[in-house]
C-alpha cells in the first residue's frame, strides 16, 4: 500500500481549517487509516474542530478492542463528536464549531468508509465514482428533484452542510463498503478540491501523473489555479490487493 497527502490553505483564505491524517501502518486493530476533516466556525474554531476530531478518532482507534471496521469507525466518530462538543461548551469563543469528516480503512481487500458532511471519498479505476454522499442543503435539493445537478455546482448555498461533527449530542454517520480490485485507487478530499475541479478532471490529472505525490500536488495546483477559494486537502491511496 502507498499513500500521499497534502493540505493547502488555498488562494483566498488566511487560515487552514482542514486537517488530514494518513497512515499506511496499523493503528490499533486497523491495518491503516486515512482521514480528512474540514472545520467550520469563527476565528480559530474551525481549525480546532477538525484537529480535535482527527486526534480523538485516532486516539480512540489506537485503544479500542473492537476489530470490525464499521463499528470501530462509528465509535471513533462518536468519540470525536463528544470531544468537540465538550471543547466548545468549555470555551465560549469556540461555541458552534464543528467539522466534516471522511475516514477510510482497507481491510482484507475491502474499503470501509465513514462520512459526515460534504468532504468526499472517490474510487478511481478506469473511471471515477463518488462513494460518499454529501450532507449538504444543495445535495438534498438535488435528490428531491428541486435542483438540477448542473445548477448545484454554483448555487449560493452550496456550502451549507446538514450534518457535522461536534454540533449536536448525537452525530449521524453514513457508512460504505467497497470491494477493491487490482488497479483501484481511492481519494479523500475536502470541498476545496471538488468545488474547483470537476470529477472527470480529477481522474485525468491523477492518471496523467507518474506518482501519487505528483498527482496530489497537481490536484492542489489546479484547484488553486481555478480560484483556490477554500482550503484544499487531498489524500490519495493505492492499496495492495491480495495476490497482486
């Protein structure tokens, strides 16, 4: 397994409120772990929310006895939700902070994913497929038939998310599992990438570079060239499939 990650402040923002984590090595009972969190909140609250979430998840997973990926990821997100809420309640300046999170692990040739908010995970092979579903106001309008997909990209309320870690006592997390095949790669990212670069171009850029590192840096560069309106975080992973 190989992976590479980058987080970049972008062109328009002064602070990076994203936080990323990538480990090809075992973390507790998991063989590997990858996380992207995109924080929200005034002043420094957003960057603290994303960092607290990732740190709480990693800490929980390192010490847990659970071995099943989905229950373990679910409990880790719940632990992070509690940690962020407790921080915001203890400090008035952090009130209302929260974060998206998308986390993934590969176990026995299967990709397991947890998602809250609008950070995404894509599966890349000959094509590109968004595995996660955005928890956003605009995405809900698209699903309800109130908005066309092509109208959603530039909608003025595109950044309003409907689920986040740390804003309610109970967090609702979506889970996905995907069987991996030889040649598959997967990509976790914040919306600073996907709002600036179309899915088809993401696939072309990744396939057009000789290494994961070059592909990730190219994605960030193109997102910034296209406006860089938000922080940009990318984790690109090339898993090892058994027998390959």
